[in-house]
């Protein structure tokens, strides 16, 4: 396995070598801006550069461009937002901006300095997690840097070899990625089909293994929800645990936007809740226990 890391500076260095070392600087300086633009847009198939694996990756990039699949980062600014995750507009809220500026001007460290297991467990982290746990009526909370990492981190380690994860077939890719990294056996049930789920519970739920049911309280593509009360009843009947992703329910359902689990009064029946802030314009994710 290898990684190709090709930067703009690396390309320039290769071009300089092609043109004769430092003497190539004068020639580069005289290049037209359009050629530099092509270079930054990966149009290196237009240039005769002696680069490692040139034929392979220039061909692949050209194929992507031909199929309109070559993307680049852009700054997008539209007057009406129908494309971002900032559903409620928190990213431009004036009151929140003022609080953030106040924190930036405080005595807080400007970096974690390391992992939380070593030097980076700052008091504000524990204080924030305690506040979040209290708000969601949970025993504890753990902050992650994103919803993707929270799902991957949780589902990859929470159950072990020989255990079973039963997940909804419409579960988000981050849940599936976390499951694929775990040592557990995983089986999907039909979307929101609790009869199909019960068939799997009858088959796999035993005293010798842990069974975890994974689903979402509100599914992002269709906006539908499972029968959470019945799902919890099934889990109790077969001795299984339930973990839910509340990314699309937080801020919409429940007291003060606390989510669908709290709206239904099920917080004491759910093993873990993954709740994202990013969907509301923030940049952190909490995992509630």
C-alpha cells in the first residue's frame, strides 16, 4: 500500500529540475498565468513532466475530468442556503458570535497541547461535557471533533469479538464504517422494519453475547423515524442494547430541541446517543451515555 502526495510545490520543484535547476526560475517566471492555473487544477497531462507514476495518475485524473467527476474546493456563497448543514442558522447568530469572541479573549489555552489522555484534558472540556450530559439527562457525555468520528469511534470499539450489531439498512455511512472496524458480527435489518429486526434478535440474542441495535431517530434522506417505543420494548425483551444517531433530531424535537429520544421520554432506555452540533452550524459532536 502506498500514498501519492503531490503538492503544488512538489510540481514546481520537478519543473525546475526539468528546466535546469535554479536557472529554471527565470523560465517559470515567464510562464503565462493560464499555465499555472492549469497546473493547480491538475491539468498536468498537458505538461511533459518527469514525475513518478505520471502515466497512471494523469490518466486517472483525465478520466475523472472526462466523466465530470474531477472536483476542486470552492467558496460557495448563496443568498439562500439549501445546501449546508446549518439548518437553524447558528453559524451567523449574533449572540453566539459574541460569546465566542468573549471566549477567544479569555485566558483559555489556544490549543489542547496533546491528547486528552496526556496533556490536553482541559477543564473546559470536562465542564462542557457535564453541562451537555445534564441537558440531555444522561449519565455522561464525551466530545468528539465530528459526527463521523463519533460514530466510527463508538461503533468500532463498544462491542467485541463474538458480539453482534444489528443495524438499520438505511444507517448513515459513518455508522457502517464504525461497524466495519469492529470485531463484532454485523447484520442489517430492513429499514424501520421491526418484524425483520425481531427475526434477527430471535436468531442472535443469547446470554453468551452482547447484541447492539443501531438506528437513527430521524433518517436524513427520507425524514422518517422508527417506532422507537416498540424498538426499546423489543430490545428489553431480548436483552439487547440500543444506540441511536440523533443528528437530524437535535434542535427540532424535544424540550429545548434536546432530540426525539427525550421528546418520547426514552433517555433512560437508550444505551448511547450520538448527537451532532455540526448539523446546527457547530463543529463538535457529543456522545451521550
